[in-house]
C-alpha cells in the first residue's frame, strides 16, 4: 500500500506541483520523503521513486540554502548506510545530491557538505574495482563522473586543483568511461585556463604549475577562486561566439610544452568518442587555444581533414566555430571554398531532413570568412565566395516545403541584391519574381491555408529586398489587387503585409500605394455582386485605409453611402451587429483623419442615417454618439478624446466620450466611474454555526425511542436505503456558512449607509466549485448587521480560503469597489449531520453507523484503499469529555448522551465522505477510534481533535 501511495502522490506532484502543495507544504512533504528513505522496511525500488522529486523539483522542496544543506546531509547519511549492491539507488542518490547542492547554491558557497560530496565523487570515480568488467560498478562511476561535470559546469573552477588527477584518470581508463573522463577533463582544463586569464600577473609558470598539479604556485582557492563571484558564468557558455576581440588571453610566451602535450593527447584520442562528445571536446579545446596565444591553432591541423569530410551535423558546426575563432590561421582559402561548396550541396541533399537542410542554409548566411567584410554584428550576409552561379543550385521551387522555400528565397534574395541588372546575372531577380507569381497563381486558384501564408511571407521577403525595383513592386501591387477581388478572405493577410512593409521599410511608400489601389478596386466594384461576407472584408480594408492620412477618403464615404442608403435599406433593416460595428469602425477612423474638414457633411449624413435607420439599438447609440462628437467638438479636441478613449478601451470609452461632451464633465465622470477604496470598509464575520439541518429524525427519536431501540433497521438495509438517496447528484452536495456583514471600524461617515452591495467570491484552490455572487440590499452602521449565507459545493471537503470583493453605492450616488479580508473556511465548517431519510429514528441511524463502520474497516485492509482507520488519544476527565461532546459533537452524536460508556459520532462531508468516531474512556486516556472512507481527511481530523481537546483542557484548568 505504501508503494502505491507514494507512486500516486509523486504522480500528482509531477502533474501539478502547485495543486499538490495546496494540500500540504514543501517542508512536510520533504520530511515525509526523507523519513521514508531512512526506513529499512521500504524497498529500494520505492526509494528510487522517492528521490525523483529531489532531482526534478529541488528548488521547490528546498527553498533556502539551509534547507538544501540539511537535506544533503540526510541524503549523504542514507548513502552511507546503503549497501554497495544497490547500485541503481546509489546512482539516483548521487543525482539527487547534485541537484540539491547546485540549485541551493551550496556548491558555489563552498559549504562543508558540498566539499564532502565532492570528495565522495572523486573517490568513486577513482575506484578501480571494475577491472574485471563489472558493468554495475562502471555505471556507478559513470554517474559520479557526470555529477562532477555538472558541478564544474555550474560552479566553474571547482575542480581546478584536481586537473592532474583527472588527466591521469582519463589516460588510465580503457573502458567506455574514457569518454566521460575526457569530457570532464576538457571542461575543467578550459575553466582553469579561463580563470588564469582573470588573474593579474598569471603566466606560463602558473599554467605549468596548474597542469603539473603543483598548486603552491597557483592562486589561493579561498581567495575569489570561484568564477561565479567575479564574473557572470553565462559568459562561459561559449567564448568564441561573442564579438570579435572579446576572448580573454593568457600571456605565456611560446613555451607551452605542457599544455601542447595535453591538447595533443586529447586530440589523438578524440576519434574514440561519439560525435556529440567529440564536438563538445573540440569546442572546449578551441576555446583553450583561443585564450593561449602561445599555442598555435595548427595543433588542430591533423584533425581538420577528418572534420572537413564529416557527415555529422554537430562536428560540422564545431568546425565552423573553429573557423570563426581562427579564420586563416588554420583554414586556407581552399578549405574555405571547400566548406562553402559542401554546405551548398548539403542544403539540397535529398536524403537529409528539412531541419538539417535549414541548418546548413543558416550556416551559409552566417559563414565565418577568412577575410570578413562585415563587423560581425550578426546580420545575415552571404559570404563573398557564394556567387550567383554557385547559389543557383538553391533556387526555390513550388515543390519545396514552406520553410525550405522561404529560406532559399531569403538566401537568393541576398545573393541577387547586388547583382540585379548586371548582365546575365540579372536574370536571378527575374526568376525570383516568376517564382513569386507562381505562388500567387496557386493562391488564386484556391490553395491551402499553408500556401496562403507561404505566399505572403515570400511577398514580404521579396519586397524587403527589392521594393526599390519599381517594375516588380508595381506589378506585384496590381496582382495583389486582382487577387483580393477574387478572394476577399485574404483581407487580414493584405493588411498584415501592408503593416509589416510599412514598419520595416520606413522610407518606402509601397504600403500606402497598395492601400490606395485596394481602395480603388473596392469602391469601384459593382454593388449588385457584393455579398454580405465580401462587404464585411471590404469594411475591414477600408478601416485600415482610413488610418493613412495620405489617402483621400471621398471614395470610402461614397461607398458607405451607397451601401446604407435606401437602395440597400435591407442592410440597415437587418441590423446585423457585427456589420454595424464594421461600419462604425470606418467612421471612427474617419473622425480623426487629417482631411476631416472636407469629409464633415457626408460623414455626418452617414452617421445620422445609421442613428435613425439601423436595426440594432447599440449601433444606433454609438452612431448617435459619434454624430454628437462630430458636430460638437473641434477637430483637435475630437482627436484628443478619441485617442484617450482608444488607450483606455473597453467599457470606459463611452463614459469618457460623454464626459468630454458635457460641461459638467467632472461630476458625470465621477458618477460613471467605479472608485476604489483605500482599505476594506466592511467584512464578513462568522455567525453562530448551527449545522443541525435534519432535525426530523431526532424528534421522531424522542417521540418513540423505545420502539426504535427494540426494532432497529438492519445494517445492510439501512446502508442500501441511505445510499439510494445519492442517486440524485444534487443530494446533500452543498454546505451553507452563515456570516454577518459588518463595518470594520468607524471610518469616513460617507460609508455609514451603503446600498446595493454586490459580493463576489473567488477561490484560492480547486477544492470547491465556483461560488455565485450574493446581493445584499443595504448595510447601515446604526442597524443590525445583515446575514449572509454562503453556499459552498465541495469537490473535496478540505479547509480553504475565499477571497471576496464588493461593489456598492453610497448615499451620494457614487459606486465603489472594496476588497474584503479573506474568509477562512475551517475543516469543521464542512461537517454536516448525517443526511438520513426523514422517517429514520435513532435506531436506524445507529444501524447505519454500525454498517458503515464494518464496511469501511474491511475496505481499509485492502490494497490500494481509500478507506482508513486511526486512533487519537488524549487525557480528559469524564466531566471534561462530557463537556467536549456537548459543545462540539452534539449535532453529530448518534448514541444517547446519557450512555457514558461509548459515544458514537458521525460527520458527513459533502459530496459523499464520512468520518465515524467511537469515543470511549479507557484507563490510560480517552480513545477516539476513527474510521473514514477518505484517508486524505485523516490529517485534518487529527488537527481538529488536537484543537478541540486542547481548548477543553485549557478551559477546565
């Protein structure tokens, strides 16, 4: 049962950590987890599961460095007691320790536990007991090596004093672990050399001492040895990818025999590694050579032949990084030409995947040249050696997928940008335009959504590079206008194309010319062929055109007049709200157009016609508002009002506009605005909690008690009759909490009398269904507080906190918003008396109690089980126990109060949970025997019993 329980809990944690921690705390969960790890009865398969949260959520479970250090000490203790044969569990413990120490900064602060863990990892890594080929021990050592690499990566310079030891381990290892040691050794070497570059006065002697393990000549490890203290570790991600001239250097002179020897040894063994590990090793060694000018880049020459012919993406990428770092110091002009031709071939290789081809094209656009012309600012520029003839192999076709087509179009556009009109090479631009028109033809003939998107992206790329070529840009504009008339659904894409072009090509007027041309084709199209859908798209386009001050709007107004005038009166009579909004959107844009003075009369006629004739009241109101603005305000004030309304948006627009029209704008604004109180004005106070909702049965019990005691209902029959009630999903599904709404303190007298109070509640967890708002007619300071009943519908009957706010009106007519103090719903608030049938008496309820008790007790013994039993004990005298039952348990008591031998109490918790108590005084203490059909309620009932029994003891004392 324990294994299943932990598996379920960890599954819930992984699914939603926030939801999981709403039912407990990180501290409690961590304590349970560590306690279970120390339990010898738990299997190691379960313990492997238990350490996974520490690997996945270390910062969640260990929110501070002190908690992380304590947790690490606990895990180290568990590791020390774990038998060597449990290799899998020991590996997971190492990973968990690494995660906790790194994520809580214990490693960077050189805490004692981190130093002990580092020594442990080194001891494991140096263990030579797997010489006989023990795969388990080899796996254990590999994990330790991975942990060391992670520690060094997160805290650079941590292992610099162990550099010689790591080099010896790498050379001695003949198993598959050689790869792990090589990667670790390379990372430590690179970080150590980098740290030397940061030390004033460091030189060849320091480097020699470092490689020889003689740290007496090195710097003090405790004196700013951690790179995290003096430089952001993000700078260490890749030194050779930054701007030119930013790589730190170590002046050692030409005598670097020790470093050359180490580099040669690593490079000679690199072919034994997997491609990914080779790439990482070469990347780090490239950085080392870049930082030490005394080592010539020619040290990589022997590896270059193999790298130039590689088919591995990662190795090719590393080769380009080496070229970026060393340029012509390592790569000849022939090498440069060969790499570029190889990239062109790979970019179109039919056996490669699309992501690989796109990667190679990106490498071409960012190709590191031996003699770069640009300043290395990261802009995409084709290399000088990429001639139009060489690039012609990458011309886009309509058969390419979207990403490849756009990437090729972008590359070819850059290549042909400087070649346009120059002899035969000028054909390149013509081909690109022909390719663009081919895409347009596919769109015009009913292409898919993907081809639509691809065409407009391609059009933007073409314009971005060649908008200045009027022959092609004007031709494209004409074709786009024709395309729109055939497919008005493309209006959003045309608007986006105009927006992007206008934004990126600030000196070009192409976007404005396109919109002017589209205005012409829209307003000249015959109305008889115009569908309602086409009209909707036309209005969106006209609204966008109305934003351009350079475009005259008389055509737009004529078109609107023809649409809404009596010849098309059916449009106004239908009163389509969306279409009306589209009409008003155009009018609103025209209200702020620079040429408004010449548009005044026709625009006013259109707004007046909409006010009188349009079939939707909301559209009429807005048209009337715009008409009033147009005929009342000056042009400058009108522009200011609409600009303010646009920035505020939403429901405030109409209020602001009205307030600016009226002379008494300040008062009207105050009336229409909901004000925010500085502090809470009132709160909900818990009223007397009376859970006794089903009193009929008690009355019946008092009326004929003897009869019911002699003829009680059978347990099974009682259970069946009781559960039949829950066939109705709404049965006993709610709890009602009683509160009083009261002023907090004597604040401003303007809040003494409040009206139309609207209470809104929000949940802080998902244990309950959403709450409905509650209206309270009034709240007067001089009158009794009104009662408020809050109805909760639990999903899970747990404690919770409700957040509340209220909107109300004061006597002066102003509306206010106030935030109420949080409402805490305790666990005992969810208790309800047993929802038994109305005809039942005490005997029937006792039969049901016994039946439930037996059933739950038997179910709790099965695995897995939701049912559970528990025992709570406390010291109470008989009088105190009677007082406790009368004060807290009487509404839920089934047995007779006069029966002092045993009290039987049942709590019903909606929607269908039960908590049964047998309370009996024993010789040593009072025993509360608990059984429940929901084991997750046990912590809450235990906490509740501690509270009520402690308060009873304090009262008696």
